[in-house]
């Protein structure tokens, strides 16, 4: 009997509970394939699988549920079909973006006993984490990178959530570094893939604004502008398939442009001057070239010319070509272009295999690491779902799981299992706010005004008369102590819909006892069956000390004072909040100092008519 082992571990009674549970698996990639197999073999009654992607050739070496015949098919449906023959429960596949609230609303999340995350990007993980917090359902977060791996159980309100700890932000590079002064192999790869390939074979991007170039050298700015303009001729040759121009393209990219760049003496005081490939010759590529070996510059030139010719021949019938690391022509073009540029700038060249990893954003995946982490995630779920009796049954006694290389905790053990931590009191997702759903009838949404909603919230939850309302899903300020222009607008006119998240917070502490109401996040749900709108009961008061209360009025959470730009507007009537480093809205980020204002202050903005109210941009 296949479920014998699970019954022995958790008992027949708990196994019956497990058979009645419906769980969600987000991601059907390396970890997801392993985890789906585990969940099915454990006997969960119903498993839903969500994945937006289709199968690529590069997936086949580690995502064992897929075969060559499955390339270009939807991952979720293919994975479900692969395990269907040994599943005794119900399996449902969804191909879609998990962040799409119209397809996957909060009400849908509430139907699951637990969510298993097997995602590969931070934005989607944050969204699922937030939905789990709203729905108050446990989340099993997991991830791997090479030999590193981790599993983090998240119990809303009891343990740290995904956003309680800072996450590394993607690295970006100034335009001037990529276009003029590369110093690392990755700079050359980005130039070849994101600039050259895109300009010749993709949809050309708009030239960058001067302030985005990352330089104030007039000569360098002029050269970048000139180079962008001269690309038009190369684009025409590429799009018409004029293969007779292959040598002219190489001459332009690696001789003429480099000579112009080398002539800007101010760039080369502290770095080696590039050397143009003058007098180059083109030959026939070697058939024996190994993608994992380092080729010479002549082999790179030969292969660049050959791949350029093949891509130009494809353009008339394809119209445009999107870079794909599994497209042999595209990969060879990018790899050889990057290495020729590296040679010109005296930078170490890389093998095609290494460049494929950079250009395809591939972190080497270890099948065994995926299997171990997926197994640990499945095992920990037994405790998270209270299917395994452990005393004391406290969420903080749940273990995380790290491979030794990821945790750096022990060099003597491969796995480490530190205890979970309570929520970070500074976390903007799980600690700063209370949260619940706000259900509004679809018809009522057309007549319910923002002002009516604010009054209901104030009466229900004890907020002061001066509250802030922010649509955090679009980062718009809808109401504030000196901004009530939109109070007469309906929710429909404000473009609020299912999935919109409204944050309501007190602007000032009470004068009597120096307390403020803890901010509330409302997840808006439009319902065809509801006729009005429904607010649920929540606890009332959160006390803050006087220093925090007095300072929160004018200082942002990161210590910067918010300012209002009166000139930048858009069409819907709300103030758009912008923060380059952190887009998390907080009441403190939206305050204007009352001490510096009066009723007749010339700095106070004019009142706007509700129908013609404009959006003000907060920098």
C-alpha cells in the first residue's frame, strides 16, 4: 500500500484529514516538479499547480517530469499530466501569472489549507507572501541556487514572513559603463544581448534620457547619441536581410565606433584605452570548436560573421527575433560579440557556456539540491498543518532548513535546522498592519464614494477624523488630512477593483492619550452577490510612544522627508507616491509638516474640484 509509510508517521486519523486537504503549489520548475511528486505520493486530496511558463530545452536536465516532446508546452499542465497516472487525488493545472488578482483573487487563496512556493523571482514570492498573510494560511517558502537551498515555513502572525528580512536587489549598470567603459565580462555580455542584439533584431528601444546615461562628460554623451543615430543604417541592413553588409556591420561595430571612443581622451586617464580591430580578416568557423573552451579572437570573428549572416537571413520572414539562450544563432551572436568587445577593451574573455549562463540569467541548478529541499518542504508541511504531533506545538518550534553552504552555520553537517523567529516588528507586510478583506457589491461600487467608505472605517474601527488612504497596489494616495478632493468620487471612478489594496492609517496620535489606531490594509473584493459593503471587526488600539508619534508626522520610514511636486500629474486624481529605494507605502511617508502650514499659507496647494482633481507626484 503506497500510503503505508505516511499512515505510520501521522496515524490513520490524521491521514484522513490529509486526504481532505486542498493545497496550492506555485511554480512547476526544478523544485516544483520534485514537490508535486512528493505531495501526490503523500496523499493530499487536491493539489492545484500554477505556473506561467512553458517548457524550454534547458529545463529538461533537471525538471524530470518533462521530456523533449513537451518543449513549448505549458509547465503546469504537463507536470500534472506526468504525475496523474500515480495520483489518487484531484490535480488542477493553471497556466497564468499568480500576481493576476482577476484570475487568482484572495477568495481563491482562502480555499487552500497551505501554499507551497517554488518560485524563482522575488516579486511573485512577495505577492504570494502577502496573499497568505491576508488569507491567514501557512506558506512553505523554498528556493535553491546551486548547492545552496532553504525551506522557510511561514505562519501568519506567528513567524517571520518572507519580507521580514531584506532581499538582495538586482544589480544594474549605468548606460555609460555598458556603452563606453566596460571593465568586466558581464558588461560586454549586457552590451551584446540587451543593446546590440535588441537593436538589430528585436524591437529597438528608445534612446536613454541624458540623466540616465550615468556620465556628465559632453564628449561621451555626444558619442553615445551619435552611435544610437547611426544604428538606423545597421537596423535597415539587418531587417532587409542584406547579408552582403556583414563585413560593413563588423567594421562599424568593432573599428569605427571603437576609434571614435578611443579619441575621447578624458575616458582613458585611469583605464586602458580600447584597441580597434583594424585590418581584420574573416574566415570559415572551425567545426571542432568546443562551447566550453576559450576560442581565439579569429574564431570569434568568424563565428560572429556566420551567426550574423544566419540571423539576417531569418529577419525577412520572422520580422523580429527575441533573444533565447536555446536559440543557437542568437546565443552564438551574443557570445562572440561579447568576447570580441572584451578583447578590444582588454577584458578576460569567457567560454560560450559561461556567457550562456550570464545572458540567460541561469544560476546553475543542482538536481539533488532541488530534490532535498522539496523533500524537506513536504516533511515540514506535516508539522505546519498539525498532522504530526510534536510537543510543544508552537509555531516558533517549527524548523527552517538550510543546506550547510547556504546557512554557513556548520561545516560538519550538510543540513541545519534553526528555529523560526517571530515577526520582525519593522516589517511593512506582517507587522505594521492589520489586514482583512473588504467585500463590495459590484453594483454598489459604482455608487459608493471614497468619503462614505472613510466614514464607515472611522466609525467601525475608531480612527481619528484625519486619516490617510493609500491604494498600495498602484501606490496612489487617495486621501490625507489636507487632501480630500477625491472623497466624492466613487470607487469605480477611482479605478478600484478586485485585488486593489487600500491602506488606512491615522495621521496623528490622539491628544488625550497619545495613541494611534494600527493601520489596516483592506483587500478589495467585488462581488456580484453582495449588495452593499462589509467591514469586519478588528482589535482597536496600538499605543506608540510620544517620540515616535511626534516624529512620524514629517519623517519617512527611512528617514527622508516627503516632498510634493505640484507639477507632475496624471489622470485619475490621486497622488502617486514614488520612492526609488522602497515602494512600500507607510503613513509616515505621506505626511506634510503641519507646523509649517497655515490656512493662508502660500505653500499650501489649491483645492481641486473632485471631477478635475490631478495626481501629485511625491518624490
